[in-house]
C-alpha cells in the first residue's frame, strides 16, 4: 500500500502542475493533445488506480489488518507533510533574489511574483534623487537626458538643453559652442546625432565618444549635437527627432541604428523585455494609422503610477507589449496558495511556460521598424536636412557576414528591403579588432569610437560639400 499511495500522491502533483499549465492552451482539445495533456491523462489514471486500489484493499481486509492499513495510511501522510515541509524550507533557503527574478539552483522561478518585482524597482527608484538624476521622466519619450545634469560617476554630463556634453550646463545655442570649447568661428553647419547608447557613447566619457571626435575632425565650421539616449528604440528615436531635434534645424542628421533598437520597438515596459532592468519606466508604443506612426499610450505613466497597480495585469496597454508573457506571472485566485510555494514554482519552471500562440516578434518588429525608419528619413528630408543612417553593430555581429544573403544580419536586411541606404562600419571596426573596439558591456571603447569618427568623417564632409554647392 505504501508504494501505491506514493504513486498516487506523485500523480496528484503532476495533475496539479498540468492543470496549472492548461491555462496556456486555447482550448481543451489543444491541451489534451499536448505533452502537458498526456501527462495529465496518465497522472489522472495513476491517481484513480491508486485511490481505487486503496479503497478496495481496505474493504477486502479483515478488521485486524485494516487497522494496520489505516496506520500505514496515516504514516504515509505524516511523511508526506514532513517531506514537503522540509523541501519547501530548503527551497526557500536556497533561493536567490536578483533584479531579473528569483532563482533556485540556477533555475528562474515562474510564476513571477509581482509584489517582489515591484518592491525591487521601488527600492531602485527611491535611491534616485529627481533633482540630480541624469535621466528624467518624459511623458512622450518615457525618459530623456535632464538639463545640466551629471550622474554619480561624473562620466555622463549634460548641457543646459539636455544634450550630452563635456561640461555641466554648457549651452550649444551659441553657434560658436563646441565640445572642446568656444570656437572663434560660428558654425555654418549643424550635425545632429540620434539613436541609443551606441550613439550616446555609453561606457566612455563625452570626450571619448565618436560624436566628439567627429566634431573635432570637421572643424572649424561644424557643430555636432548628441541627442542619443541610452536604451532607446526606433520609436523613441523618431519621437526624439520630432520633439527635440527638429527645433535646432540641423543640416545633417545622423541616425544611428542598432539591432536592439529594432527589438525595443514593440516593447512598452523595458523591465519585461530585459528582466535585469532595474527601473519601472515605459516606452511609447507606435502603431501604423493612415500611413502615419501614431502613439497610443500618451501620456506615458510615471514610475510611481506604474507602482500604484497591485498586479501586472492592470498595467495600461500591456497586451501590446510583445515581451509580456501572461503565464510567467502569478494568477492568484484558487492558485494563490500554490504560487507561494517555492517547490511548486521550481517544478513548474523546470520546463518554462510558453505562449499558446507565440508571436513572431522579430517579424512584427522588422515591419514596424521599416515603416518608422522610412517615415523618419522622409521627415528629415522634408525639413531640408540630409539623413545619414549608420548601422552600429555589436561585437557578436562583427563575426557575421554583412552581405544580404540568407545568413546576413536581419537589421541590414530590414534596411535593404525598405530601400534605405545606410553605412556599415563593420570593415572599419574590424581594422581595430573586436577586443580593442568594444568596452566591457558591449559598447564602443575610446579606440572604437575614434575609429568610427575617422570612418564617418569623409561621408559627412562629402554631404557638407554638397550642401555648400
């Protein structure tokens, strides 16, 4: 009887796990035809057999042996509770809290607890002093560089207009202003740079960015303005141009694009796309409406407004975030008790949950990225400026062929399919070498930045010559 009872209890556990996974299936037929459904059916048969056999054995036994069977049944229950209790305590002790989520023996635990998730980000937000934070909330862009700011490291500094600069509070409004100082010559050509951290020049000081170096190579009559912002997607880049770049009336606009910018275009909440993201900020979500990109979630919620929700399911426009996985988050209700168990979550996470109908996120992002990029280029041209698109590859992408064959990079294929001309600095960076061109976290090193500026200089100078003629 002991082994029959153990088999039945194991079967009950598998039935519960299977039913918890069943919510990921669109209908009963899909569930029963899946591996989870097969496990559920087999486990149900084992449970039914165990219960039936136990009842049959008790009814057929004589009074003396029946007493022993009840004792065995009671002992089995005691051992079950002791085992589960001990295992649960050990699971809790061995679990680790990380910004990306809770882990147990190297396994990320699902469903994720929203309370823990929100508390970690609230702590990070409380440590930020709004008056001194380098990045500030923006109702349209999500976040942007604050004016006259310096971060805790002193590496990132901004001008009075909220542009990256070598000195706090300097102003680029004066046509003589340069990153290196005040020039005796007013700028006759203004170059604006927009993009994400690869354009911003993350991991290096302003004096070591390719924008700073490019300005130095183009003197004496050129002013370069860095509108790059860390972790921006193509959607934010377009809106940054319309909101902040256009009023400066640049003659040349360098549009820096990285593969991450394409992935971010369908992301509303960065913390879902990148679990290690420590802040609760939101991105604008663009949709194509009458051949015009339209923002559907303006104004964006502030971090405190996002924290005010008690469950993640309450977040605005969550269904349009391509990185939201409903079955990775706690559901509450009748499952609340199970979702508090580290053992249950560990067993559930050994085979991570997947969507019932997974979206082709990359394909959707590519289509929207093509539309947004073409629209941005058209707007730059309509404003009388020259757009210059530059692809900024990561270190891993340097080892991939830059042609447009079947193994070509999807970002270059996106630009090619959209009929957009772009500059590929792969060969330029290869001359430096991957180890020297990139910094610790994957952005360009001072040497990599200097080399990019050197390679971009003739392209920009050629456009300046065209403008003057």
